[in-house]
């Protein structure tokens, strides 16, 4: 169900992206997505369904489909999430919910709009700088209550910027002593790989998580996406 052909848009020179998903079980509830709404507007999605296994995976399929369906009809991130929220709340007898980070980026200008529904904070590296968490107030997760409104905010990427989004399986990866990998380790690995390719950045992050966790079991899906923004070239 997840896009796996990389590079996904070889004719687009304004950006480069790569994403991975490592499920804790045979099927998982995390998902990422990326697709064009029109010639210049790229939609990016990172999400995490509550629960594990088949029920979460089925809910994931529905949520992913609804997000894409509503996004390609055009609309802001908040409008997309409000629509998806209403659809998922209907008949949600299992009381599942999904945290979502969703952004629509104009690849020509670098300007975008994003909404965060209970998801992890994104990480941004400005050209020549360090990776840093972009912290702001979240909206509630999708499918927790009917009639919800979702906050959104504007952002702008400049040539040379890098964006990293992920699910809580990254900072909450746990070793045999019940210590969490945490945001500090995550940022440390990112900043030690500032010049790595999009592929190597995610590979090295997963290797660092695996090294930290050791023999402890993986309790959560680990899903990551990195985007390098180049602008018009």
C-alpha cells in the first residue's frame, strides 16, 4: 500500500525524497504517502494508527485512501483532515484513531501549508545549519471526535533545506533497560549525517536505532521520510 519506487518523480529536479517503513509485526499501522495534487503542489503525509496488527492496518488503508481522495480534490491541510476525520468517526466501533502530519508544498516557490494532528514534531535543517525540532501546538488526532477543526500553519523551504518526518517508533524505540532512543539521539544521528544522501540518512538512522535497541523486541513500527529541497534549478 505504500509507495516504494525511488526516486518517485525522476523528472522533478526541485526536490528529492525517500521514505521507509519497518513494521513491528507482519503488518503495521504506520503509513507515509506523497503525491502531486497538480503540476507544482506536492502533498506529504506521515501518519500512525493506534493499535497494531490487522485492525490497525485496515484502518490505515482507509485513512490513507481518504486523505489522498480529498487532497486531489484540492483543499488546505485543515480541510483535508476535517473531511477525513468525519469519515473515520462514522462507524468507528474499534475506537481507533490516527495521528497525522500533512503538508502541501509548492515545489517551485518552497512555500507550503501544514497541519499536525497529534503527530510527532517535524525536524528541519536550514541550509548550512543543524537539524532542529519544529515545535508548535498540535491539533487532536484524527478520528477522536466528530466535528473537529484542525490548525494549520504556513512554512517556507529554501534551497538546501532538509525536512525529516517520522512516527513515534523512532524516539520511542526502547532498549532492554526500558530506555528510550529519544529526540536527542535522533537529532544527534541526523546532524552526524547532514551531508548524507536521502537514502543513507534513513539507513544510518535505522542502523543507529537497531544498535541502541540491541536484542530488545521492536514494539512499534518505525517509519521515516526525508525531503531535500533544491528549488528551481
